[in-house]
C-alpha cells in the first residue's frame, strides 16, 4: 500500500509537472516572446506648452528685451557660505515666479527663497522646499552610482544622471524682469550668407531642414527626451517651430543625429543627408570630438567632407555649422581649449552659403555668471530645457 501510494504520488507529481511545463510553453513563453520581439511603444510625451508659445520662447532671445522666462538654476552650498545660493544671468527688478523645473511646484519668496535686492543672487532660507546640494554632493566618490568618470584632478567624480531626471528634480525655473543689457556674445543675422534659405522663407515656400549631429542635436537633456513634464522639445524642433511662426513657411525637419557620434561619423552619413533633399543642413559636432582629443584640423576636414558630399549632389544646399556648447570644465574629458579651436576652424570655413552658430562663445558667456549645473541635464555635456532654448535662440538669430 505504501509503495503503491508512493507510486501514485509520483505519477501525480509528474502529471502536475507536465501540466506546468505545457502551461508555461503554451501561455507564458509566447507572451514573453511577443513582448521581447515587439516592445510596446511608450506613451507619447506631449509638450505642455503650445507650439506657438514654444516658438515665442525662442523667437525672443535673452539678449533682447527685459524679460527672462524659465531660466534654470541649481542651488549649491559653497565653502564658507551659510546658505545655499544661485545666480541669475541678470539682476532682476521683479521676480514674477520661481517654480520647480518641471513647473509643478510654485515656490514662495520668504518661505522658499530670498532675493538680495540690487543683486542677481538668490538664497535659500532654513526650511525651504527648494532642494540644494553641497560641494561634496556635487562631487561624489568615484565609486558612487551617480558618478561619471573623474573630475579634473582625479580625486572625485561629478554628479551625473544620463537621462536628466535627477538634475531636473534639483533645478528651479525663474521668470523675472530686469533692466540690464546683455554684455556677452550676440549672434548676427546670416541673411547674406544664407540667401537662398531666406528667399524660401520670405516667399513662404516649403523648407526642408536636415540636422546632423551628436546627442545634443538628437535632443538628449530635453524633458521630452526623458519623458517628464513639461515635455519641451529639443532645439531642432524649436528651430523648426520658430521658423514656421516667424515666416509662415512649412518647415520639414529631418533629424539624423545620434548620441555619442563625432564628425567622422558625419562623413559616413553625408549620403543619407542627400537622400532627404535638404534646403538647409545644420551640422553640429564637437563635444565628442573634443572628448576624443581629435585635432581641430581633423575635425574641420570632416566637416568639409560632409558639405562636399552634400553639395556634389545638391549644389544649392546651404549650411549652418554649430560650434558646440562648452562641456563641464570640471569634467576630465572636457576640453575647453579644443572647443575654441573647433570654433575658430569652423569660422575659417565660412563662405556664401555657410553660416556659423557660435554656441561656444555664447555658452562661455553664460557660464561667466551661471554654473554648469544650472543649465545641464546630465552634469557633464547635455543641456537641459533652458539650454536647448538657448541653442534654438542662437540658431534662429542667424535666420532673422
């Protein structure tokens, strides 16, 4: 009886196992396979502002007028200071609002921040709801999860967040009035250099714009890229929206940019650019080239090869060459000297049909007042929403 019971139990156990195996193969694995081979697309990240409002934000650059909307800042506790502080680009005459960078929290003067009148300095009082970071928190140990590479000197790393969520959660957006003229670089209209582009725009004819660049041009750092409010589009889309609103033309944007790429990769992609039949090509490399310590001559040669390939098939195509924004000067892979050399090399390429958007000079002037943490999404080389708006403002100034 005992042996029979054990035998029956064994058969029962085998039956259960067989049932489970069949169930897994027939039910669970097909679902897993379907999910693996055809991943569900994430829900769209819809911009909270209208296209008209976004276009207006980049058609009125910070060097014009007396209003600044949504300038970002990250409060830091500097050595020897008693309270965390941040600096604005201009000295306000009135602060209209300070919100979290995602726009969800409205902060109160007195309770959350103090503004030192007749200065551009904001401070956090005790009990403020606004986050801040100390020097040590901005420079974590090399082994920390939020660390990237080495800071200059090699003893610490830098606070880093690849998508941008972390820095957005630490930053605020400040809207204010001021009466202080911008003393930095101001881009000039390239009407003479980009005459065909202007003709198309002013006659309200369709314009095809192709963007070829690295992660910045791809859109990394914009809130739409990491799918968080306010879901602001990256600079390439802002430029297209700005042109449509300014001129009434239909702008077809083709963005071929890929993160981590350099100008040498751009040469390989030049034939793909031709396929899009562009009227205007925006070429924007430099950050990764500088991290790879490529010479200015090599970088410039690759930019020329891209343009030559495009013009061999489409001689009337015009170009905007973007001199990259500066990376975090504290990052060991940044190379401020090379950024300047690249900018100067691009300057030497300018002839009719080619203009330059000098984000190198402009970002350096911004960083004379602001910290890199104020305008970055990842801590080392990506702009945040405010930084993408600055990119768009500089490029659109050429087309005005």
